[in-house]
């Protein structure tokens, strides 16, 4: 059985969804199924590229998707839907 790895785009999209209403790092780690090193890498990059913002909340931080991040995720989801439909067409053509 072949294990299918997620692409960076899929992981970023998932994090953007998780952070849409605000989320702490622990929630992101568990819901995106990432370890703390990976999540730190993605969060730093996403903050740097204005896809999410870090909001200090006492001794921890909450991450929230920015309008730019929401737009990017919407576009990604739309493209993913089209790609999935194309794959189905290609599979049907093979049968």
C-alpha cells in the first residue's frame, strides 16, 4: 500500500483553514497532523508572507488567517476541485 504524502500547498491550505477563526499552536499541530518543528517552519513562513497573523495572548499566541490568506486558500480549493475533476475524467477514460 502506497502512502500518499501531502504537498506543502495542501498543508498550508489546511493551516489556513484551521486558523480562519483563530487557533493556538497546539490545535494547529494536532489538526494538521504536524510536529512542532514543522509547524514552526510553516507558521514563520506564513506570517512572513502575510497569510496569517500572530496575536499575542498572555503567554501564548493565537494565529489568525488574514484576508490575503483567505483569498489564497479559496483559490487553492477551487484549483484543487478542478484537478480532482480532471483526474476522475482521466480515470474514466482509462476504463
